[in-house]
């Protein structure tokens, strides 16, 4: 049984504007793998960026948005959410020591 592909890249010569392609561009932009425009047009450069992203995710670099890529991406997002969900709050309280007053009584004797 072959690999089921969710999204094969269209040929560069017949690249209509596509919302799914724009979504791929957005994900790759947010993860630092795409610096081109988010315009919904699939290019050879987008395929190259997707393949770099797939390699970083540890899946086969097919250049297509397939089930393995989606699963690895979802795992990476879940891991990122877990690591940023833990926060530490530190509170520092400073108090001044109460002031002390010393009273000295003098006794005088007269004879």
C-alpha cells in the first residue's frame, strides 16, 4: 500500500492561488522555513522549504503535505504547548524591622 498524500504540490506552471497552499506557506513562515510571500501560489521554492521542514520534523522529505508530515507537525505543536505551559512566578516581599526606642531614666538623689 502506497503513501497517502493529503496534498501534492501542483506544477509550478499551473499554480492557481489556493487557500491550502497559503496555509502551508503560513505554517512554514511561522516556523522559519518560508520567507516568501503568503500568496497561495505553489512554487519550486515552496517545495524546497517544505522538504527542509519535513527533514527537521524527522519525516521523509517528499515535498508533499502527507499524513506523516501532518502527524509530525501536530506532535511538534503539542510538545511546544506543553513546554510553554509551565511558568514560574517568583514573589519577593521586603519588610522593614520595627524601630526600637530606648528610654533611659535618670534618678537623682538629694540629701
